[in-house]
């Protein structure tokens, strides 16, 4: 194995249910329901998923939702903007936790 992450593993995702088929079926049924057209379009859901994939840093999800976004009509500019939204939220979350550090440092310093 040359890399820990192997792109072809994504095609084998359904095999995750091999030893727990009932649980896998429940997950895949739920997953399909979540991504079905609803109040949000399938395209909008794919863009959200692409952003979340970057937030959780899942290379398999990034591959899957890049493809899904393109198939559902998103363009590279929209997808890039979604990734920037992820970055803004992640960066802001890191910064706002700095308040916790500051409060503790001020308390300990007294």
C-alpha cells in the first residue's frame, strides 16, 4: 500500500455493512433520505456536504461531493465559495475559543 488514503476505497463504501448489514442498511436508508430533494435542493445539499467534508477533512467525502456538486450543476466558483465559508467558520471557531484561553490566563495570572 503506497498511501493510507486510496481513492478506490470510496467505491467500496457499501462493503462497510458486510459484518453488520442491518446497521448499514439503516445508515444508507437515512443517508438517502437526508440527501433527497426537500426544502433544500439536491444541489444545495451537495454544496453543504462539500463544505462539511472540508470541515471534517474527509478526503473520501471531498471526492464524493466534488463529483456530486458538479453532477448537480454547481460550478467551481460556487464550490470554492462553499470551501471559503468552511474556512471562515473554522477560523472563527478557533479564534472565539481564544476567549476561553484569555479568561483562564487572566484567572491564573491573578
